[in-house]
C-alpha cells in the first residue's frame, strides 16, 4: 500500500484553504508512514547512544532509516559501517547518504557498488557541502551536482533514490524558481521522492507544495520534521541551512535554558501540533531528524498513531 501524498490532496491545496485547521479529537486518521534520520557516531559513547535510539524506534516499523554523510565525505567509513550494521542486525531498511563533494565519479560509483553488493538499495543523493564551509566547487572529475549524481547512481544499479527539497529555498540558489527547477532536474534524472529541509512554519511547506505541483512536480515531497529541545542549537543549525526560526518559537523556549524537562514538553507540543496540522492537510508520510535521540520522536510518532507492531 502506498503512503505517498495523493495527487488529489495536492490539488485540493491549490483550490481550497491554505492550511486546514487541526481536526477535533475524534476517530483517528490512519497512521502515516514515518522514516528516521540518524548520524554516524564519532565515539564509543555516541555509538551506544545511536544504537539505543535505533532499538527504541525500530519497533515503530519505519519505511526506511537514513544515515547521514559528513561535509566533504568526512564520515564516509562511519556511515558505511553504520549502514552495514543496520543490514546485519536489524529488520530496518537503511538509506545511505551519498554526496558529490571531494570525490571523482569513479570513487562515488565504487561506494555505490559497495552498498549495492551489501544489499542496500536506497540512497539519499545530495550535492553536499565542502568541509569547513565556503563556496561549493565541483570536483573536476566528479559529479557536479545532485542531478548528475542521481543519473550516475541509476547507471550503477536500480536504486531507490531520495533527494533534498527546500521549502524556503536553498541558501545558494539564485531564486525560488531556480531552486524548484533544480528539484525537477533531480527527479527527472531518476529520483523517486524528495525529503524537505527542516521547517517550522507549516505554511512554508504547503506553499512549496503548491508551487511544485504548479510546476509539474508529482513525486512525493516528504516533510522533514525536527523535534527541538535545544533551541539555541536548533537555531544555529537552521540558519546555516536557510530555515527561518519564527519569533513565537523563541518565546516558547525563553527562560528554559536550565529546565530540560520543560523544554522537552514544549518541544513535543510544537512538533505534535505541526505534524497534526500537516495530517489535516492530507500529508501521510513524515521524515524525522532524530539527532540520535529517540524519546521525542517516539512520542510524536505515537501522537500520529504510529504504534509498535504486535
């Protein structure tokens, strides 16, 4: 059974109210599909934390789990090791992040073939960021951009490919139209879906869906949700990626720096309202940026009706 947002729901957004209100409590809508993102650990303690998070979320039956890839491919081996352990020791479907930065086409293809031979069939294909920041420069013998990477991966194997989308426009894009054209190129090259950068204003995502559908994009665009308990950290991360952080959100966390328990309750409330509002607007799949912490994501999944399998 497909969990992709139906075209009819997308078309309804074009003709109906911009944002449907939260539904009254009553019969629960069918539980949506969920997926989770993890990052590879740098230390033994962080590895323990990661695997505790994975074991906590595994019973929820996510559609897939993705493992990130550091700037410039800096975590390539740790990513690979984490993905292979997921294949060996869990029933989860891992999706390995793969970028264009700092590697030739042959080197990227070799990594992709290693994944294929290990039974990994899902790749999150990204342009990637150079280590240390700065302007992006394509490798002279590499895949220049994510659309080129997608096409190259399809030559290696029939991967299921996810790509990135930016509801508030990629910070290096010339304008929103150019950014949307780039998303179309990635999908036309063979990507199966897009996963959005984190956003906190629901209207930004729904407006983006309106524009994407009007431009002829029909592939699923899955909202990326990041439960926030450390507001200062989330604000730094978001601003680096071009995500706006609304003033009301800062006000909700104001004065809670030394009150971790209340921060967690506020974080759960904000994310729960966001995902339930998206559900009311026809969205039936969510991708959670877990930051390798399970409790908030687990609680929000339960609010959505996602329960461990019997």
